[in-house]
């Protein structure tokens, strides 16, 4: 061999180790980047302890379970190697097996290290995924409720059972992998033979494998015994979740017998370690498998078919009763109040006099429709935006609680030039909360503002208006902002479009405590790697005081602070104690509450709102059979600080999690009165409860079995006949029959299963400051009189001749189109009142928006339409409804002061629309000078339009 070829060989031999080392370093740096930046992110909003607890617990599980698996497998492989025949195999073997034997003998330690590393990594990774189950088990809290069949506290099923189930499966896996590893080594080293005249194996090999298999079978026996508890949360029964007659009288017995048979089989394998007669334990194992088929499938099936099915209602009665009681308790609907309601269907004059106080609470501004109006009237600049679906809240205006439709003006980067400095350091935050009366409008149909404009003006207390943390800006991982600067540095963040010198935009420097500090080179390097953005390292705008804000949506922050919670799909903004905050509801859930019916969260929380593609989202595809609104969470929109408050302090799951994460959740008493006034009953919890009550309002087992009064949530009638989306619940101020005053409530209606008439009406007290918060009531319609449901009523309203005549100009491809708002159902006048607003919108213009034009009302068979709710009600109730709706109350600045010049106003609005379009084009092109000029022209045109309308 030449010297040159030797050098080439050495170079080639050095390349592979170098590449391996480089690959390991890259993977290690990627892991370090992910873990370290997560730590910094948690610390930026004050929950580093949660990160540490989760990380250390995950590492502990990974290491301990990985070591257990690796140690057992490696130890048994080493034992098998030590027990190898001293003289090797005594019979001829294949050349391939000989090579394997030689390799194993020469590199045995490295083989053990490789095997241990592989199985340890897999086992540790699997165990680390059960961190929440482990923490729940370690901090279990009794429920104080005993399961009827096993006489065990419910806490055993909720906290202990999932963890012990995993532990048993892990031990079984350890023994199986150990047996496989030992068998391979025995076979390779000649201690085990499957063919030839000396088929079998050495005494030591047979004894070793017999003990391992026997232990695995013994653990399987424990699993069979433990399986009886799964019957309490099993859904294999076609009727309900939980113990059934067959499970109680056949399956439980079968599990116990199988456990005994498995124990006997294990003893046979242990005996085989001395006897070495594989036929006997093998027969025992075959009998165990046959018994599992006969006792686990055939026997329960025979009992179900021949004994239960002919008398199913009688045999299952007490088990159905247990399921009903457990389900109603698990979903907190056991105290629902159901009363019969003989709804009137004839409208008479003055019929709403007793309910007159509730008429101003009928919400006409639909938060699902008026988003574009907020966009056009309050967007101010193209780089701001509002969510597609707005929120409903309450504010005290002039000493009177008022329902309000609210949204915050967030940053929208889609209209910004694709420039790194602009996107990351200039356009960093939104500005201001916008609110409108729920029951009022301006003369032109626009919302009547409570708070508006930049800087904010109106009737809501003065507050910090900047929005750094919100629902829109930050939905994607790459939508981060770099903020902050040393004292004395000129500000560069765009704050408001005007207010600066010479009428230029006003700038600002973030001073909040939120955000990750990236002033040092190490943090900058980590985040440059995390976002694959070298500008973080190179830009001079990243300075010693810079902070990086990312993963900034309220749901992300709450989920990070409390990973054991599920967060409601509708997070809403409010002004609380001088700050704009996001309020979110957190749920503790379980899928192992004994005998409680299991539901899919995604299915029961999906409705018209979640299908609209806005910020309201459905829950994940998780099955649960226990749920509590245990936590109210608040996220500061300026600095991202998160506060968690215990709400259902009696919830055992909340107690367990607060023990696992101490000092994370504040007590309920820490909630300020101002915050309490804005808390409300959560939508997703209500959706789950209404789905449960669709069947579990029936507490008689016979009625439940017969499905004689099964209800269903109606499809959203406004979405169209072909739509299968469920109607969303509505926040309304409702005066319940017999009550003195209206109450802010969350409402829904039911129709009979596969029918369209109204079955019942449901409402829950949604005002958290009310002593009766959470009181759930249902009005059940009389069986003697059919009351039209939402779909039937909407059809009657839209096909009514008078309504059709009023809306015809907007429904036949005219210059404007009509859109129906939400169909509200209210118990009034001794019957059911249906109300839907109608919005009109000019077509063919980018500056158009929906304006409230009509209101349609139905009571019984009477339908009315008017320019106002008052007009429509008076039509329905023979000239006088008996109350006033208070739809006036426009602010003095918005009240018409003279005769309107409609043609002039129309010309001015067209000019404003054209100017807005030109301004948007200039902004996208980066021409800020033209943008400012066109915006001034648009604002001037809007003022001319208002003047022409006498305003």
C-alpha cells in the first residue's frame, strides 16, 4: 500500500466521525435553543416556576423510566451472556450465526450500551409524555364521593387509575423486552436452539427465560385484575358510559378469573425453571389466551344477548340511574331548575308591560355581523384591524349596567411593506378599545359608540390603550416584535397615526415588564437560531435594553401558565382597573370520572361561531366526562402579565393542581370588584352542559331509556337551510318569568330530537357579581301546544309578506344587500319573543360596511318589521307593546342638527371611499407621504358627509 493511499484512507476514516460530531452538536444546540428560549419565555411573564416544575418532572420521568428499562434489558442480556455454554454450541450452526457470535463476544459491552441506549430513550420518551398524569397522581385530592360498584373514592379513578394503568403497561413492556433481549443472546451464544437433534437449550437459558416469561404473565394477571376498574369509565356499552348489568354480573367475574388463571400460568413458568417441560406452561398460556377470548368476549356477549337484551330496561334500570346521577354531578347540572311553561301564542296590546324593564336589554348589535363596521369606522389606518367576531361585555354607564359590543384595535401587518425593520421594530402594537351600545345605533345605522377613536374618547374610564398582546398580532410564530430602548434614545415604535410634530405619527418606546430581554449576545444568538433570522444579531435596533415579544396571544399565555387547563375558545377584552386586559376561562377536565357520560369536546363546542373562521375556536379533539370552570385568567394587553384566580375553589382537581404548582393560582378573594363586574359564565362550559342536558334533563331511567323527551340544539337558522352548524348561545339581559329584574344571562334553546318546534328554553345567570351566578333554569314547553322553534320562526319572519316587501330592494341584486343578524329568543309576555336585526350594506365598494336598518320581531304567529325595535314590537302587539326600548340616547355629537342633504352626503362618502382605497394602495407601496395625504382627504370627505346629514 502506497503512502498516498494510506493518507487518503485516513482522511476518509476521519470524515465520518467528524460529520457525526457536527450532527450531534447541531442537534444539541437545537435542543438547547428550544429549552432555553422556552425558559426565557416563561420567565418573561412570571411563570418560570411552572416551566421548571414541568421540565424537572419530565426529566425525572425520562431518566428514571429510561434507566429502569435500560437496566433491566441490559442486565438480562448480560445474564444471558454470562450463562452461555462455556464450550460454545455443540452442534453445527450457520456461518452467519457464527459471525454474529464472534461479533457479540468481541464487542459485547458496546452492544449492551447500544441496546440500553435505544430502549432507554424510547422508554424515557414515552414516560415523559405522562408528566401531567404523574403530577395529578402525586397530588391527588379526594372527591368525597364514592363510586357505587367498587366503593372507592372518585379521586382514585380521576387521579390514580390513569397513572397505575400506565405503570402496569410499562412493567409489562420491560419484561417483554428483557425476555426478547435475553432470548436473542441465548440463541446467538448457543444456549438456545430451535432445530436439530439437540433442540431446546441449556438448563440456565431455559430457567432464565421461564422466570422472565412467568413474571410477564404475572403482571398480565395484575392487569386483568386492574381492568375491572376500567369498566366504570368504559364506553363499550352501547347505552352509556360506566358499569352496566353485563359488566357487573359477567365481565367483573371474568376479569377476576382471568387474573387467577394468569397467576397459575405464571407459577407454571416458574416451575418450568426447574422442570424444563415447556409443554405444560405453553398449554397453560394457550388456555389463558382461549380463556381471554371466552371469558372476555363470548361470555359477556352471551349474557348481553340472552339475558339483558330481552329485558334491557329492567336489567339496566339501576345502572342507568347511576349513570344519570354521575353525569349530572360531573358536569355540574344536577341543580338545574326545570319548570313547565305554557307559552302564549296570541299577541295583545300592552302584553309586554310586565317585562318592560327587559326591553332595553334586547341586543340589536350583532357581534358576529358588525365587525366590518368597526373596521371601516374605527380602523383609522390600514395597519390596524379588528377581529371578525366581536365580544359582548357589560359596562356601567350613567349608573346603569349596559350591554356592550367590544373589540380592541390590533396591529395588522398584512398592509405593511415587507420590510424587517417596519414589521419587527416599528409596527409593534395596536391601540385602544372600541365599544358600542348593544341596543342603540346612530341614525345611519352605525353602532352608537361608548368608546372610540385614537386617542380613546368616550364614557369608559381612562386607561392604558396600547395592545402588545392580543388575538390577531402574534397568531403565527414569526410575528414577533422587538421593543424597548435605553433611556434617552429616540423612540421608533409607531404609537398613533397623528399627534407627533407637524401632524406626523407619534412614536413610543415600550416600558412594560413583559417580553424576553435580548440585550446580551447569548440571548440574541438563541433567538436568531430559533426564528432563523440573522437580523436579530445584525440589526443596530437591537440594543442593550431590547425585549422580544412573541407567542403573545392570550390563549398561549394562559396555556403556558397553566398547562393543566383547557382554555375557553372565546377570550374577550375589558377595561379593568385602568388597564385593557384579556379575560379567559380555564377548565379542569377528566375522562375517567366513574359512570359519567363521555363527550367529545370538539364536537360539542363547535357551532356557528367556531365555523366562522374568527378568533373563537372549538376545543381540541379530547373526550371528557368531567368538567369545571375552575379558573378565571386575566392577561394584561400591555405587558402580557398573567393572573390566575381560583373560581371553583371546591373543585378537587383544582386543589390537586394548586398543590402540584403552588403559588400559581391566586385565591378567589383576590379578584377586584372591577374585574368581577366583567367576569361572565363561560361559553364552552355552557355548550357542554347544554349538550348533556339534551338527554340528561330526564332523571327517570325509564324515560331516559325510551328517549321519550330527547332534545337537540337547533342548527343556526341564519346560516341557511343547508348548514349543519349549531346555533351559538347568546349573552342577553333576560327577565325570567317571575323575576323582578332582568339578569345578564347566557341563553340557548332546544328543539325535540329530529324536529323543529321549540322544546325548551335554557338560561344561566352569567353575571359573576350576582349572588345567584351559575343558576341554571329551563322553561319546558307544554306538550299540548306547539311553539315554533328558531328555524320555523326565522322562516316565518323572512317569508312574511310585509317583511318581504320592506327587504325586497336589498335582496334582488340591488345597490345594497341585506344581512340577517342573530335570531334572539326571549321569554316575554307569557310567551316567546323572537328578534332579529337586519343589516344593509352597499355593494361594490371596499369602504362599505353593514348598517343596522330594520328589526324583525315575531310573537306567536304575529310578525312585525320596523326601522326600530320599538316600531316592530308595537306592530306585533296591536299598536302598543306596553314598554319602551330606549333605542335613543345618541350622544349629542351624533344627533342630527338639521335637514339632511342625502345626495351631497352620498357624493362625499364616495369621495371618502376612493381616498381610502388610494391610501391603502400607497401604504402597501411604501409611499407614506401619499398615504398621509389621501387619509387627510378621506377624513375631510367624511366630515363633509356628516355635515350634509346635519350632524
